[in-house]
């Protein structure tokens, strides 16, 4: 019998292991985020769903590892560690950077393993085929980079105001931003799995049209849900988001 996922693999954290679950929901964090973001999700989901969160290098149990700064090697690394746990129906949820990573992972699994999630949930991320109109920030001087973090309002003020913490946190954030800003979209046929997209009505980073454009990436059902809040509505409207997500899960 397979052991607890969390005890086997430092990449995958399962807040409440549930080997009897019918479906695994793998959650991918935003830039700078860790598996901690999703720690309470199992409390709001059906017992039929096992929440498994991806812990990227540089944080949590992988804090000693150097973070990836390009998406291709990152996705390849995730595929190699996640594939043994795709032995039952699974779904992906990713917010912002996590949305892009989960999308490219889905395409890789289709190509190399012949596997697809039963549903792909994308949150707070523009469709991959749309070009990035904003200038790169990952290589800005430190003061300017920190100013950009203040503007995005996603890093806790207690962290931004702590010089020691920032010295630990900055390399992770720079690497994550580089993953996003060096990304090059390569056209492939649309996915055969449904895609549901979530967005924030006050999100100044991603607008509704950029979210709607995800429809081009699937041959199956497509849904778009908008919630109150800024780019980090994933926290402020968590209960409503999870309720909407569960409505689309089949297990």
C-alpha cells in the first residue's frame, strides 16, 4: 500500500492525508508562495478529495534547494516527482504563477505520459498565448524590486519591513518572477480537459478579457468566475472560490 504522500516526497505536502479519497487536487502557489497557502483547503472540500500542495524549491521543506528561474526545468522536475501519484483521478489548481506552471505541466503530462487532469483550474493568470506587455522586474536593483513588491501588495508588510527576512525571500521572488518573465508560449493543440478560470474584479494585473482567452486552450467545457478582490482574491474570497471549484469537480 502506498505510504503517506507527505512522508515520501518533499515536493508534495498533503495537509490532511486521505488515502481513501476518490480524487487528488494538486495546488500550485503564486510567486513567492509556499504550500502553507493551502493548509486550510481540506477543511472546506469534500472528504472524497485529497488536497496535495506543491512545495517549490527554496521554501518550506525544500528551503535548502535553489529555486528554479525557468519554467521548462521546473515543470520537468515536478512531472518526475508527481507522476507516481497520478494513479487516481486528479485535478490541478494554480494561482498566478501557479496557474502557468500547472498549465505547462498539464501539457507535458499529455505529451509524455498520456495523462490529463479531470479539470484544470486557473486563478489570477492571463491566458498563456497573450504577450506580456509589462516590463521585466526580476532583474531590477534591490530598492526598485522591493518597491514593485509593495505595489503588487502580495508580500506581507511584516516581511517587507524585515531586512533579514527580505534577504532570504528576495532570491525566491526574483527566481519566480524570472520564471514568468522569461516564459515563451509554444502553440499546441487545445487540451481535452475542462478549464475553469477564476479572477478578481479589482485585479489590476489581469483583466477579464485576459482570463476569458483561456477558452482557446481547451476543447472541453470552459467556465469563468469573477470574485470581489484584487490579485490576491484567493485569500479574501477563499470560501466562495473553493465552493465554485467544487461545483466543477467530478469524483
